């Protein structure tokens, strides 16, 4: 199948060739691009917001209470004002300022927890797969046991014992529950790669263990690592928001979960203050959809069988 | 329709649109297959032979499509059939026997219901007794015992699975059987049995047979007509006799001459002889001291001792079927696999107890060529990484330019254009090119010992001889001793100085190749040689002779003692007293 003829293509064929070209470069995946776009949008909001909006408005009593977004009226008949374009909450805080500070905070907890968890996972997964024997047994059994423990239960106990925690502290606690599945995944990949021809070739070339791990195996693991990273960011954010909505997150730092907690606590639902809980929820949804799209996109990148010519 | 041809292909073209343009996989193919004839499609991978077969079944993989021509299957225009009509036609009129039988059977179902599926899908539900009668009949016709029906696929051997696939294919008495390299994953002995089965059954039901393959020897022994395909074109078509005796197209000539014959002309030119690299050690290069390997309760290798002196370069062949322990020997020699008992000494040093410095020295001097050229390159790097890295690691490189020159010289020595291959990624090269690069790598490092584990079993037949010649050159021009592990006795006959035949972990016959392979004395060696198909029409290979009984031969082989046929200077195999 080597010969090619330069037959002029019809328009349909050109279109198909374009599709195939996109198919050729797996990273030009529409799902991946959309997902990354949504997340970058949130980060962008956090950065730009800091320059153009007054962040002091996150403090209690800095604004009028319970103002609706622009173009709406609340139950008292007040309409939205330009100073607080998406409304204010029951404690006199500006929602836009809350979001500018809170959304990146939520993302930060997820990314940090996942980063720490992945690092642990890579280290343990490689150790288990490479060293084998007793080390492998200990790590495998440890990860299996940890998978069965419901994280929220432990975290609720921890957080309520600690009282107020910082974002970093919370990320550290969550990281303790997201290293297991990367560990198992990497261990399995390392075990199968260890038998592969090119690793044997590297051994024949006198390569050190470090070289084999990081120069020969790691590059081929990148798509898996990425996928696993994104999956654990999702888990971490779900866990973090879950704790915050229960009122167990950081007390003095605005996060999306904390805003929802306060809204529920102040009876925003029955007072019809939908913007108070609705806008943070919407942002969380955007974050999760972004993560999901990235994950689906990465799946297609690392598993060509899922890619279709459509 | 008795006299109508079973299959007529007229001007058939198949193309695959790709980003760089339309690739024509099959070009204007004209071919007729008469009832009861066996036609072989032979060609390299990518020559369009499987694509043609799939087109007949209307099972082309996306985005392939039939660009022109007609396919006529015993009076039916296949291209005008609807999806549903085509579904009815498959299996009942055309049967397809796939390449990897091990992957074609459903692992969670017993054999019997899998065979019934086909009948029920085509003829509707019927009662169990009738289904059972027909599936049993099919199993018996392929020479399998009836109780196979109650087994799961994993309980069967590779040959049995392939026969089950044949039984499934013929259960509805199709007009045409397409067998896509049905024996490529099987041992030579099993290959002969399966081909015999396939031919018998085809004769019995009187259908046409398309046999797809790349092994000229197998084709010569199995088919009536040959169609030679190259780059999607039919370059030659005729009876086997015509093609073997008077091939017209140069490619056909290449294919025929690439099959090494036992006793035939050598494809090598052994006039030159290089001296072994000077060694500063008086100790033998490699020494096995009662090496034994167990996997659980199974003994893969029975205690074996030999000494390879290594003062003159030699090629020692280790021959056997899969499971004979030959690859285990290879990995023990490389130190990947510690022996269960005994020691392997490299220049007097136990390779399992080496310091870091000694280990690096050992790696530098003992290199390998593996079976699978596709797996040997890290897909992440350009191929020159595999050549450059060890060269630098072993301290052979003087400068960047020196490394580059060494790589280019090595490539040129194995017949590759360095400018064309070195900057490529592995997936951009063919299997043959990759395997040559691995040989080039070994050449660059100039080890004292090279372990070649089935180096040509996964490359196209037409390239095998030239790659073997490259390997042979390593000994001849560069003085490297080689341990050649293979199942292919014909190549071992030509390249080696000494042959050991391994059977279930024992050496059963050993000596110079002219004696061991040219005039085998041990029943197992005889069995192996009988099983090799080669392009000789007067040999009765798969003609349904009943006196050829591998099971009996194997039983004989298990009882017979080892036969030693003389020695060569520099290699000393300790003789086992009796077989255990």
C-alpha cells in the first residue's frame, strides 16, 4: 500500500481528509480543547477580576444585603444595581468578588491535592512495579485497604477536630485519599512495560534503573498520568466542596462550597435568593464539565480505538 | 452452477483515503477461482492480499472502499447485496478462517454453543439434538474428539483452536473458504497437521479455497494455483508448477529463492573469515555449569553444561519447538532470568554475582537481537536513540561526530540508508528495517557474543535471507560469536557451525549441521525436518498420508537417548548419560 495517485479530490473527500488530518494529531481533540478552555476561563476570571474589581467587597457588611443580579428584582422589590452586577448575599458580601476569590481557591485545592496525590502515586507505583516482592505486597495491600475507606467520613472527623483549616491543609488531607488509584494504575503499567522489548534493550545497553524508569518508561506513561491526574482533580474538588458545604472547610477564606453552605444556612432557598446559591453552583458545574471534557479527550488521545472519524 | 467458477474478481480496485491522499491497496485485480481449486495469495505484508479477501466478504475496515470492479460469488454479485443479504451470505457461502485462532474464540463460552451460533443465525432455531449432531460431525471432520465440544478455548492447544475455527467455517458447507495465514502462529509440526486437515476438508466439501500467506514453501505444498501480489497488483498468476519451475516476475523469483533449503545452495558467501577480537582472558567466553531452570513444578531446562571457548568466532544454533526451553536458555545467558540451579560463567565470572563495573563490562560484551522488532524501540524516541545511548554508555563514543559516523557506518553495513532511517520514529519503519537497525546496533557495540533469539521469525519471508546474511556477516567480518536460537532448521543448517536440537528441555541431538540436519538420527529431529514445508513439488508434505503420525514420533523421541554427532573445535557440550 505504498503507491499513491494524485487524483483530484472532490469536495467531500477534501473535507474527509481534513477530518482525518485532525485525527492524525490526537492532541487537536475538540473535547480536550473545550475542556481546557472552560478551566482556563475560570483561572482567567480569577486573574482579571483581581485587577478590575474591588476585592474588599468579600467582607461581611461591605455592601447592601440581598441585592439581586442586574435586571432582576428581589422579594422586597429592590432591583439590581451596576455596583453589584450579580447581586449580594445575606451578609452584605458582593457575589462577584466572592466568585473572583472563591472559584480559583476551589480549583487550587483540587489541583494541589491531586498533585500531591499523583506524586505519591507515581513514587509508590514505580517502587511496587519495579522492586516487586515484599515492597510490592505492602504497597498493593496498603492501596487496596485505603480504597475501601470512605474519605468523607475520615475527613469530617479530622476537619471538625481541627476547627479552622487553611486551604493547603485541606489539600494535604484530601491528598491522603487520592493516591491509591494512580498507584495501582502506574504499577500495572510498569509491570507490563518491564517485559517490553525496549526496556530489555535498555537493560542490555547497561542503563541504570533510574534511566529506565524516567527516560524509557515515563514518557510513554504521560497520557495515563495526565488522565489519572485530571480524574483525581475531579475527586479532590468533589471532596473539598462536600466538606465546605457541610461547613467544615476553611472558615475565613471564601470558596464556592462555603458560599453555598452560607446560602443554605441563611435560608436562601425559601427566600428565593437563587443567585446566592445558584451562581456558585453554576461555576462548579462549569469546572466539572471542563474536567470531564478534558478526561474524555485524554481518553481518546491515549486510546486510539475510541477515536472516530466523525 | 457446478461448472461455474466459485469466485470471479473483475478489475477490482480498493482504496483507502488518508490525509496524504488516496492509497490504492488493490489495483485492477482480475482473478477466477474454480470450484474445488486451492488458490494461494502470496505477498509481503501490505501487498493487499488480506484486503482483497475482506472485500469479498464486504468486511473492509473503515475508511477503505471498493473503487471499481465486480465481485461475483458463484453467480451472486456481492457488491449489490444489502447488508442483511450479505450477512446471510457470510459463513453459509464464504467462510473466513482468521489468522489468530487464539483470539477468535470467545473465552467465556464452551466450544459447542459457539459452533451452534453460526447455524442458528443462518437457519433459525432447531432442536438441540440436530445442532449437536451437526457440530459433532464438523468436529470429527477436522479430526478432533467429540468431547472437545464441552471444553473452553483456554483448555485447547493452539493447533486445536485453529481446527475448531476450521470446523466452524465449514459447518454450513460454504462455496469458498478464505484462510488468512491460518498457521502463522503455530509450530512447524502443528502447521503440517492443520494444513493437512484444511486440505482434506476442502476436498471433501469440494469448495474453493483461498490461502493467504507469505511462506513460499507452505504454499508450494498446499495449493494448486498461486497468485503473487505486490503493492496491490497481481504480478503473476498460474499453477504452482508453472510458477515454481519457471517464475517470470523478478519478485516471484525473489520469493522462491528466499526460502532456504536443507542441503540446497547457501545464500551466504562464507569465504571470508575474521579472527575473533583479541581477548585478555584465558577463561572460556561462556560456560554453563549444570544449569537448570524450573518454573514452578515444570522443568523448562534440564541440567546442561557446555563451554564456548570463543577464540575463533562461531555460530552455535539452538533449535527446537516452542516450549523446548530454547528461549529460556537465551534469557539465562543474558542474565535476565536467574537459573534455578548451576552457574553461568562469562570469562570465569558468575553473571548472577557481578559487581556494577563487571556487569557493565558483561553487558558491553554480550548483546542480543530479539524476536520482535516492533517492540524493541521505545515509541517515544527516534530510532537513533537505541543506537546512540548504549554507544555512549559503554564509553565507546569519542565525540558527537564520532558517534554519528559510527551509526552511519553500521547502518550502511546492514544495507540501510542512514539518512533515511536514523531520524525516523520506530512506527515509520518496517519490521525488516527495524530488525536491521538492531543488528546495526549490535555491530556498533562489537560485543564478543551475540544472542540472536528468533531474529527473523517476525519479518517478511523475502527479507529473512538478507537479514540472516547481515547476522552471518557479524561473525564473518567482525569476529563475533553468535548463539542463534531458532525453530527454523533450514536456516540453522546454513549459518551454524554447531547445532543443538532441544526437546522438552533436553538436548536430543547435537553436532555439525551437515550431519544433524542433513541426516538426522534422532526421531525428534526427523519429525521436525519432515514438518518443514519447502518449495519442492515432489515432496509428499500435506497429501493426507496416514503413516505420518507426529504423536507416535514424539513418544518415540521421549524414549530415545540423545545422539551426539561429532565435535567442533572451541565448543564443548557435556554429554548427558541418559534422558531422565
